[in-house]
């Protein structure tokens, strides 16, 4: 079956973000109609979920390739063994992401789309939460929106979302992963408000890699970023997914942030991600992002 029939359905999970897709088997070849339907659902709902797909790595890469050219696994962390385009987060190897972020915003070309599959799911906990950064922007009070429109912020990988929870114990595996994550330092100046290249929507480009606002002091930056982040992560802009092994999530990295909840103790959690290359973000004034430190061109090359 090529998943092109009328059985394709998108069931919204909230009004503002998230939908579960049914009627499609990602292990089978997808025709142009099915791919277009998935892309349309993704642009509308920002993150879509498919239960029980049970893809292997090759099938995950093949599906992600329908959505665009792929990146390498990560700018500094090697890909999974035998799969240079697959980024693995293994909780037993220091791979936890317990903070809000948009993927790889410390480079000048963050991914357009991320495709994540659940390989090992803990018996309880380990959910992921996504936030809609476009509706968050739309909901800003007019004075705060006008302020955000003119701001630029510097993002860096010195803030590692793959490390263990800083409020808890940091084990040797997490320390080793952090050293690898920061082995090459990247810094990029992005507009705080970017224009979506496909929908034209405006959204807040922040998250955990945003270090400071250009032209402001450290304290002023922290206060302003916190105020905007609080708007992004307000419950009404979010959706929470309870994973089962074999599930797949696909999100628009240009209009979302996400948070992998570290609430499963010593249980094992493994997820693998493939990312689709994205363009340089552009602000509402037409100014693009610019790299300040680090060359991410190899990351933006097609991964396998």
C-alpha cells in the first residue's frame, strides 16, 4: 500500500499545536500525495505523531528524505554507529535533554524539520512536550511584540541540552557527552522573531541555546529572554506526547520548541533523530542570521 487513499486522517490534539496522523505506514513507499498531506499537516499543526510505526534506521532516513535534504547527525556529536545522519539520545550514555530548545540554533542554518523515533521507552515518564512559537508570538502584548520584532540574540552550544539535569547528579557519561558536545564552539546571531519561509508566519526564535540579546547586559538579556520564554512555554501553546516504542514524531523546527522530560530515574530511554536541512533564518526586517563563531557547513551537508 502506498498510503495514498482516503483513510489518511489528522486528529488534532489541541487547537494550537499537535495532531496524530493515521492511515499511513511509513515502512511502505509513500507517493507524492501522501508526502504532500504529511507536509501540509506538519505546517498546520507544527508537530505530528504516528503511533506504532516501528521503523528501523534505514526506514527512518528514507522517510525523512521525502521532506528534504538531510543534515549530518549533529555538528559536534558523531552519528549512531553505521549511520552518520542519525543522532542518538541514549539515557545510559548521558543523552538527556531536560530543557526547552529548538534544535541546533547555535548554527546559522538550524534544521527545518526533525524526525524522531522511540527505540526504548521507560515504563513510566520520558514524555516530550512541544510548544508553538508562532502562536506564542501572536499572543504577545503589543508593546512586547514591538520590542521583540527589533531584537537579535546570540545562540551557542556552550549550553548543552544533551547533558544531565543540572539540578541533579551529573555522571561520567553525561560529562563525556558534554565535552563532545562543546568540542567545537559555535555562536550565531539570530533574529528573535523569524519569518517562516513557507507559511510567512512570525515566530519567536529563542530556546535554551539563546545566551544573550545583542546590545543588552547579561542581566537585561536574561530577564527579557525569560519573559519571552514564559510566553512560549505557557500551557496553552503546548502539547505533551506519551511515547510508546515504535512511535514517530515529526516537528517543524522553524516554529516550535520542545522539552524531553527527565522524570524516569535510572530507566532506559533511547530515541533517534534525523534532521532535514533548513535555510538561514530571516527577521521581519529582512536581515538574515549570521555565524559569529564556528563553521557548520559540514553539518548542513547531506547526511546518510
